[in-house]
C-alpha cells in the first residue's frame, strides 16, 4: 500500500514537471517571444508606411481635393461676373398678311373686308424695296456691363473665395481624421495579435495539464471533477482565441479598406508598442489646441461667409446700374451680312430698382440670424474642443498609469505562479491552485497589452484633438 502511494506521488511530480516545461516558456513576459513568431513574408508595414499609403490612396482624400477644385471653379464663376456679358441673337420674322401680293388676293376674295386694313404704308408703296419691311432677318449683339450692384458682385466673389479657403482646410481635417483611423486600426490589430498569442500559450499549457490530469484520473489519484474543471477552463481559453482571431480579421479588413488594398490581401504590421512617456501637460494642451485645430479656423470662415450673405441680401434693397450697348443688322434675306442689310446701333444706361414690400427686408433679417448662429456655433465648437482635449488627456493618463500597474501585476502573477509550483512539489498546494495561478498570469498579460495599445491609441486621439496629428 505504501509502495503504491509512493508511486502515485512520483507520477504526480513527473506530471507537474511536464506541465512546468510547458508553462514556463508560455509565460515569459515581453515582446521578444512574439517578435520571433512574426511572419517574415507578406505585406509587413510599420505605422509610418501605413499612414503614407493611406494618404496617397484613400478615396476620402481624393474627394476632399476634388471639393477644393469644385470651389475654385465657383470662385472663377463669381469673378467672371465683374466682366461684361455679350449676347448674340439671330431672329427671323415674316408678316404674312402685310405683303402686297397677299393684300391683293385677300381683297378680291373677301370684298366684305376693309381694303385699308391690308394696304401697305405709303412709304413702302413702291417695289422693289431695298429691304422688304414685311420679312426680316436680324442678327444682334448686346454687351452689358454692370456698374453698380449694391455690393452683390463683390460679396458673391468674397463668399466663393471663402469657400475655397474652407475646402482647403477641410483637406487637412480629412487628412488628420484618416491618420487617426489608421492609428486606431493599426494598434487594435497589434492588440488582437498579442491577445491571440496569450490565448494560444494558455491553450497549450492547459492542454498539457488536461492530459496529465486524465492520467491522474486513470491512476485514481484525482477525482473526475478535476478533469472537468480543466476541460472547462480550456474551453474558455479557446473562446478567447476565437474572439482574438475574429478581431484580427476585422482590423485587417479595416486596414485593407483604409489602404485601398483588396480584401483578403495578406497584411501584417510591425508590433512597435514600446512605451515612451508623453510630453503633454495641462494647461499647455489647451493653448496647443486653440492654435492648431483647423476646425476653429473653419468656424471663423463660416462666420465671414455668413456676413457675406448678409451683405448680398442687403444689396437687393439697393438699385443696380448697368450700361448696355446693342448692335443689330437687318435684312430681308437670311444673310444679314449682305450689302443691302441695314445697321442699327444703340447705347443705353439701365437703372433697376425692385420693390417687393417686406420680402427683401425679411431676407436680410434671416441672413443676420444665420450670422448670429454661426458666431454661436464657433464659440460652442471651441468649448467642445477644449472638453475633447481634456477627456482625451485623462484617457491617455489613465492608460499610462495602467501600464505601470499592469506591469507590476504581471510580475506579481509570475512570482505567484512560481510559488504555487514549489508548493505543489511539496504537496502543500493542489494542481487547481497552479491552474488558477496560470490563468491569472494570462489575464494580467492580456490586460498589460490592452493598456499599452490603449495608451498609444489615446495619445493619438489627444494629438488629433490638439490638431497635431499630421504624420
């Protein structure tokens, strides 16, 4: 009996030694183990390369640049209104019942009609005329030059110019937003890969422990509930591995979209998430955001555009003055350049003043209210930016603090796992305590990687909110 008990103890010690061999390399802390498993082939990108490719290929940047071109064409349209316009007109007119041949025919066929109604004027009684007065072809050219519009043309041009400036700034806003999206997808992909690495190591260790537990159960050393407990924890680790694999697929799809790679393109990233302290402090972050945020400059442009719309509406209350020159050539043949054609020239000044009771005045009031709203929106935007900066700063500091705490937690869990191994060898602790220590170590490592990647993501968000994310 004593011999069988000693054999069982030796069997457990041998099994534990096998488990330790599996666990110790699995719980090594740091990035060295993961870097050895990185793929050497495929599209391996660092963060700078990913950002550069996204800026060069992403369609949101192309759309922003095309919007600048669109606004530039609108500015040119407004500028062209300062120059005279030229209208060319060609018209053909025939007076059927005023021609002498038709007058005679109608007079004989319809005696009851008054002949005088169809008698041509005395000045055109003798044929042939130089030009037939009852059949005309006219080509005319009219040039109109506005002289005074109450400021409408000038403010239309100013509004269009401000639109160009706003769109140019929007390119930079789109650029920063795109860079932030790349940062987030990049670091979230690294986080998922690290969590997958931790889950796979935990699965390998748990599978080794499960196999030895089965041997113990067959030898009658442990009850079946211990085997079931090991199987349950192994199933949980596999669920975590499946979740990590799903996250990796999602973030690779996001990166492929941002880089305009076809989906299912194999892609890998350089896992550079080494902690480096941030240089940002309060209150400097607020001054940096106020100076660098492009959205504040855009809000200033929106206020100026609203003021231009007010002036455009006010110009409708004033008269407009224009000068118009018209030249025409009349002929009774389709060729108006024939030598028999008659020329006509006219130069006139046009004063137009439109009164429509209260509509135009109410339009001015509407534009003034819109200007006031633009001013309020700018002030609200500044306050929102400062709140975003403070929130991002606190999130970054929390992640930074979590890095230190989780690093210490990993060191504590490693030591706890080592102590439980020694106690198990001395038959003071059970294998369940060793199993729990391994699980806690895996969780601590996962939390450490989450806090590390979260720090870099929150730092990028802070830099975006300060208007500094321009890599």
